[in-house]
C-alpha cells in the first residue's frame, strides 16, 4: 500500500528543491563589470541567494543582505544580517540605512546585484522622511490583520518608504542594477516582491490612499502628508536614472508546481494543476478545492483518480479570533470540514519558506480520519476554525509539518491526493 503522507511530503520536497536559490541562480548572473560589484538584498531567500552567488561568481564582490531571524546562511564576502518578520523591528531599519550607505558614490563602471525575495518588505523597512517608525509599523500591523492581498499591502508599503519602490536603485545611480528575484507573489511582478526596492512601478500615492480607505485604515497625519507630497513620490518606470537596469525572476511558484507534477507522474498519479497564483481567504479557497475533489470522485472530471490536485499562490486570513495558525493550516482545517472524512482523500498545505505565518511549522497534513480523531480528542473543528486556531488543531493530532527554514520562498504549496 502506498503511504499517502509520504507521497505528499515527497511532492513538497521536490517542489522546494526546484526553487532552491543556490541551484537556480547560476544561469542568471550578469558578467562582471569593469568596476566594483556590490551585492544587496532582502527576503527569506536572500541568504541562500547570496550563497549561490558567491559559489558561481568569478570576480570580486562585497555586500550586505538581510533575512528573517533563523534564515541566515554562512557566506564569505557578503554580510548576512537578520531582522524581524512579519513585523519589522529596529534591525529592519538599521539594515535599510546600511544598505543605502553601501551604495553611495558608485560609478557607471560599477554593478549592483540585488537579491530580492518574499519577506523583504518587512526586513528592509525605512519610513519616508517625516513619517515616524511607530506610525508606519501601526499601518503595517493593520494591513496584516485585515486580510489585504500582498499586492495591495506592498503598494502601501512602497509609497510610505524611503527605500522601496525603486528608491534603492536611485541611490545606486549611476551604477547599473541587476535584480534577481525569487517570487512569492501571484503574477510574479518584480515590483511587488519585497515592495520592489530596485524596481519602480506604475502605482501612485493615490492608489495607496485608496487601499487604506478600502480597509478602513486611518493612515494618520504624517503618512497622509507623505502620500500628498509630490517630492516624496517613488520614481516611475521611465525615470532616466533607471535606464539600463534589469529585473529577472529566477524562481516562481509555477516552477515548484511543475516539479511536483513531474514527481506525481513518476509516482503513478495524474497531476491537476489549478494554478500558481490563487488568492482569496484561505477558507474560501479550501471550499473551491473541496468542490474539485468531489467532482473528481463523482464524475472522474477534470481528471480521474488516482490523481493529485496541485495549487500555489498566496491566500489570506482575516484575523477575527485569538488562536494560532497560518494561512496553510487554516486552509487545511477548512478543507477537512468541507470534505467531512471523504474516503481516499489526503492533503498537504505548506508554505515553501518553512514557516506558516508566524508559527514554527511549514504547514500540516490531512487524511480521511482527521475529523474522527479530532472528535475523539475533544476538538471542535468548526470552533477552532472560527477562532483562527488551526495550529492547535493539527498540533494536538500530531499532524504539523515542521521543516525549519527552507531559505527559499515561492509562497503556498497545496497538494490533494485522491486514490
């Protein structure tokens, strides 16, 4: 008999391996410049990206990257520092200040290689002039809690920053900037990943204000002043100082799903990839997946069993309870309730960075006996979901997946095995 949990874990490992920055970075490196090579970067994958860059680079280099606490990796020439995530801390501010200082005084003969990945928005945090750190963090905290998708969150972050939204690239001018991106955002827009410190976009301060109004967030007088000051606006894509810069996406959720699909075929399962850019409330996305599962079992469509349903992207959780649990655990608990012990269905949901939200798990596993076991353990699945306490649910059942930091990040990975 095939061990369904082992198969799902194998698919997850294959997915993560396919987006290992140390392995994929080599084919995207620019040629060494006539002058200096400076490396900067931020995100959960930045330390691993720095490792890969050092391994494959043929010239001299120096630099600084910032990653989440516990996500560092040993390097020889590029300094790795750690800071707070998902909430920025004082180390996040220091990292941004040091990075801006590092790229001062460069020439047109110099090259800046920027290593960006998800998490960089919090890890590299420097408020716009006149905006107190405390006020910017308060807005950040409200955006995290309200369920705003990552694109909207990062739009606000860009327009309240002194380093994001292409401003780091302006500081590098006249040096050329090549940005290598491990994408954790639906659509893989480099301007959205880590709020695009070296990549400008077409959004405006007015867009940021509209997003704050949409979620009922009062930015406060200082932030409002920043968003109404044309002198503080981010550079637009046609800014002449950014001409010649490039941004290259080197790893995406689709790459991870493609690898998992290949592993599924090799294991005898037909893969069905629903998409790499799914968004929405985690529990709503779970209901959509449950509907597909039922159609597969009832009608053999869109593929017959045995099969594996795969998807990626970034769901959100509007926090209304007091429990513990990231979006992947919440997705899986909602899926368990929707499937109600349906025979022959096993599932896994994990964050590819190894950290689901702020907890110590990457995600969790689900099988047909999960709800029955929960009932025997005195767990009320619906009440725990209402309290946003999916972590406690799967922890009590011994179903958490704990990998530790993977040092990559292409966001959610979901796999539902139907035998």
